[in-house]
């Protein structure tokens, strides 16, 4: 499935780079699962930007085909000094 999705011009790195350009996102990982894009993003505050808002930004800026079907939001933990 991943090969077919890649052949349609879908590049997970493009979506990952877009997510990383969002001010609320600290880290992002995007991959194919069963032919769909999935993502994990680390944010400072889970309430700062809802998953649906990130999906809407993806759709508006890079297109529906580059928008992850699911985005798992992970809140960043404070690091010890």
C-alpha cells in the first residue's frame, strides 16, 4: 500500500515538514498505515491546538491528500536540567 500511495505523489516528509512549521508543534512523525497518512505530533500544550485544527491547516495549505487521517497529539514533558 505504501508504494501505491507514494506513486500518487503523497510524501510523508512533506506533511511532516508542514506540521513542524506550525508554532505549536515541537516534533512530528508521519508515515503510511494501510494506505493512509498517520501522524504523531509533540506539542507544548495539547489544548493549544486541537487535532482537527491541525488537520484543517494541512487541508488548506498542502491539500487533502497530504493530510493525516489521524494525528495523535502528545504533550511535551518538562526536561530535567
